C-alpha cells in the first residue's frame, strides 16, 4: 500500500450492509484522496477451536475478499487491498487501523433490537478506545448535493472535541454544519449546553465554516429529536461523540448514541471517540 496516502478501513461480513459501507467508502476515498482496505475478522473462538479450522476459515475469507475486490474493480475501476485476520472483531479492527494509520473506519450495521443492545453497548466501549472515527451505515448511500452535517450539542464537555472533525469534513466536502442544541429545563445543564454552543460557534467562525444554529424541543428525548431534525433537513451525516463510560442503564435501555446510530431514517452516523490530543494539537487545519 502507498504509505504516502491514508486509508479507509471497511469491515466486511459479506452481507448487504458491507456493500452499503463500501459504496460510501468509494465516494469518501475519492474526495479525501485515500485508499481503502477491506477487512474481515475471523472469531478466534475458544481454546477447543483447532488450528486447522482457523486456517481453513482464513483461506475461505481471503477468497471471498479477493472476489469482493474484483467486483469492486469491475464496478468502480478501483481495486482495494484486503486483510483477513483471526481475532476479536472490534479490537482487531482497531489494531489494523493503527497499523495502517487509517483515516476512518466505515462499517455497515444491521438492525438493532432486543438483546443486540448489549452488543451495541460493548461496541460503543470499543469505539471509544479507537484512534479513528467510525462511520456507521445501515442502508444504501444516497448522494445529497448539499452534504449537510448535523452536529448535536448538549452539556457534555466532549462535544468540543468533535469540532475538529466537523471542520475536517466541512472543508473536504463543502458541508454546512447544523448545530443542534439540546433545550434543557435544568439551569446547570442549560448553562453547560450554552457554553458548548458558544464555543462551537466561535470555533467554526474562526475556521470559516458555514453553519446554522437550531434548538431541540424542550422536554423531548434529545436523541429522537436529533434524528427527527436530521430527517427534516435530509442530511447526509450525523456527527456524534461516543460516551466514555457506559453505565448499567445504558446496557438495559441503550445509550443515547445507540438511538442515533441505529436510527429509523437510516442516516449515516460518524462516531468520534473521546480524545483530547487532536484538540490540543490543533487537529486538522
């Protein structure tokens, strides 16, 4: 792989959602001038899984990835690299992202219901440890000319960190950022949200990024309000921050991020992990 270029990682389970993620990745890679790499992770199983079984699964995965690479070349005249590896899905994806110095991970996701909430919460924890953002897609990508991005803002201090990526995406895609602020009745939460909103407005002004400010309805569920608003403006992307710590309630009813990621509008969601190093260094200019 050309080390002078960044890459985008596309986890592959060879289902329909893999193709959704791949189609979006092709567009992203052309705009961002990156390569893209198909990745399939084979569950390492338990101690009773034989080495012969693992080897056979690895060989089969490489054949499937080769076919997908060939199909992509036929469709887009671009041939992605691919990697098959034995390990744990999210941990190994993050390890590969580190090795390849990936810019993004674009992952297709399946319908989220019932006991899958437990898996979803675990996935959020793992993403929070990643050095690169995940873009989660659950449907075929529909190109929208304006490339608008919805940027939810509440009382969490981590909201400031994702501004680096809002600037990066806006500059590369010519996006307008829609700052969508929570409308708290609690005075302390309201004060913190206003502080984050003012910080965001100042930051985007300094970066000369086009933005608009909108407010959620008071007393409504903020995650549901974010999805509703995103549908109304027909956005391309929702940009959120992953929770650093997921508590027991999140495991039972689902973290707010889960409600946005697995939205019924099937809008792609960019999940930024809580990191302060990009903000301290100025991030992307």
